[in-house]
């Protein structure tokens, strides 16, 4: 994984704040880029590149776990080409995920795609060997 310039994250956060829409409140205050959200949690990228998570509970916004961090990086890179540097590097001996076949997402019957939820894939599209 490479480093992404904080200015890029700040610009994307400002764009998200101006655009409005679901989850854009995090971009307005406290100034975090919303990279993924569900009913249960929101994954946020700070200008410094840290990943935080809001589980919508009494703990408030907390530091992401390693799996949440990786998932947030993949989702950020998928939604913003400027953030491709956050994508985890695929090891030479990794294999395509058997569920998403290397795509990082799976098709729905209606033609839309959703992120791959296979545990070892984490929507990267690949899994470590012997998973």
C-alpha cells in the first residue's frame, strides 16, 4: 500500500460535503471522508489517512480494526481512482477469490453489484493461498 497525499483526501472530503447526500454529514463535521456506510456502521478516512469507524453506538467514532481498515481502503480505492494507492498489494502467491472470481464484488439478480463479503477476500478480489 502506498501513501496518498492528504490534500487529495481533503479535496474529496470537501467535494462530498458540497454534494450532500447520505453520510455527507461526516464530511462537513468532523471533516472525514465517508468511504462506506450501512445501517450498522460507517467507515471514515481522515485527512491523515487514518481509518475510523462509527458503529452508531455509545462509543462514538473509534479507530478501525485491521480488517475494517483494509475494507475501507478497498472501498475508498473503488470509489475514488485518486485513492488507488490505498489498495492492498496482491501477493504473488494469492489466488482469485472463489466467490467473486477476482472482481471484489458479486452480481445481484437485478444486475447491480455489491462488495464481496467472503471473509478472506474482504472485497479485494483475492485471497491468501490455502484459504
